[in-house]
C-alpha cells in the first residue's frame, strides 16, 4: 500500500471508516425503531431478545470462518463487498414484514452479511497500520461507526415525527446509505495482503497465545450479561415517553461514544488497553444497575450518556488489544474467533435477559448484566496482573 493519507489516516482506514459510517446510518435507522416495530406486531420481550440472539449467534460462525479464510487466501475485500452488499439488499425487505418470524428471517440474512465482513474488515484495518497506531485507528473506526449511528437514529426520529408509527418509510430510506457503503468499498479500498497462503501451510489454533484465550474467557463472561440494546430501548419506551423520541434518546448514546472514541483510542496506545477495558466494564455495571433500579426518562438520558462512555472505552480498545496479542499472519483468525465468542454468547445472554424481563420483572435483566460485568472486571484485573508479571520476567532477556 502506498503512503497516501487522508486527514492523517491511511486511505484504507479512512474509506473503511466511511463505509462503516454509511452502513451504520442505515442499520441504526432500522435498529432504533425495530423493538418498537416488533412490539407493534405482537412480539414479547423474550421474542425480541431471541430474534437478536439467534441472528447474532448464527452469523457469528461465519465471522470465524471468514476471518480464517481471509487469512488463508490473503484477501479481505471480497468478503467486505459481499457482506456489506447483503445488508444493502436485505434492508428494504423489512418493510414487507407483518409477523415477528419474518423479522427473524430478515435479521438472520442481514447478520450473515455482518458475519462475512466483520473479521476481514478488522484484519484489513490492522494490516494497514503500524502496531503503535492500532488504538487510534480502531478508535477512528468506532467513531465513524457511531457517527453513522448518530445520523441514523436522528433521521428515524424526524421520519417518525412527520409520519407517526410509519416504520415502512424508515426501512426503505435506510437502503440508500447502505448502497453508498458498498460503492465506497468497490471504488476506494485496496487489498493489503497480496500473497495467499499455501494450502499445506495450515493455520492452527495452537499458534495463538494463551493470553488470547484468557482474554476471550473474560469477553465471554462479560457478554453473557450484555444482552441486546433492544431491551434498553424497550425499557425506555415504558417510561411514557412519546415513541417518536426513542430514536433521539438512543442517538445520545452514540453521540457520546463518537466524541470520545478517538481520544480514548489514542489514550489506549499510551497507557495500555487493560486499564481502559477495566474502567469500561465498571461503567457498564453502574449503567445497568441504575437501569434496573429506576424507571425515569431523565435518569435514563443520563445513563445513555454513560453507556456511550462505556462503548468508547471498550469497543475499539478490545479490537486494538486483539491486534496487539495476535501475530500479523493470524489477525483474521484472531478477530474471527473474537467475533464468534461475542456472537455465540449473545444467544444465551438474550434468552436469559428476555426471560428475566417477562417472567421476573423489567429490572432483573439489568441487575444480572451488572453482576456479570463486575465478575468480568475482576477477571480483567487478574489478566492485567499476570501479564505485567510476565512482562517483567522477560525484560532481562531482551
């Protein structure tokens, strides 16, 4: 890749971010109203949670496969084109849904698209930059994700304000930015890897370091209590707020996250990933505890702001940490496994949260999420201590 930059960023990084921006406008226009749409066609809270859990968990298997295969053939761009293309095709189909099972089918297809593109995209970004730029780079990626996630809900808010409870318009208009995202990949993004691996050169999971798997265990524990954001939207809608304002409230979360993502990404490059992830888990525990304790829109608005802080602290930092841990020729595989753990865990997480919401009360799933986040925090502290000790032991040998 040549050294050309745009706004101080490698061209691949910038245009991958732009693709995420367009796609997140589309997906968050849809996502910010999807729980309300599902409730309007007769879905229960458990059904809403299961739709998200099944879709994410099924697609997660493709994330691992696509990451492994992109490493194998030395190409990421084809997976990105197909993955983002599926999203563009599926988005207008939501307008045809009349029962929850149809939404499940469309969500399943759309998540297949994400499963195909996520790990190769992260691998391409990681391979495009130097190690000491990973935090800033993934911070930029997260910022572009969330910039789209600001615009998307805002557009949904405007459409619902002018056309109350008309979700069809949102689904159809969300198709436009999804198509722009695909065109950005096709025209502007270039491959970084040029040599494919020989089929005899097998990629073994044993090649990945032990601390990578310890980190995945921590992610598993945390994600078990990190059910779909759909329940946050449902809980907020039960405060009595006008339904057209729900996307606007969700936009607050994304606004805070986008403002903080790049500064926190840079900070993680300087002070280390572990500390920021630990802080992020603690913030999450606080947010979910108070979502369970209160039922006030004013408090929830503040909690959505804190939730954005948690997102900025963890999402890009976790990916940067994977980039640090895993060697260059195994990045696609590493990111694939990481995404797979996230997706697979979401199914039981969503089932537990949905059942707690319907069978116990609306507070229970948030208390459960808070407890799991605290356990993950303790494990992350242990990880940091062990890693620090190993680092000290290897210093004399350098």
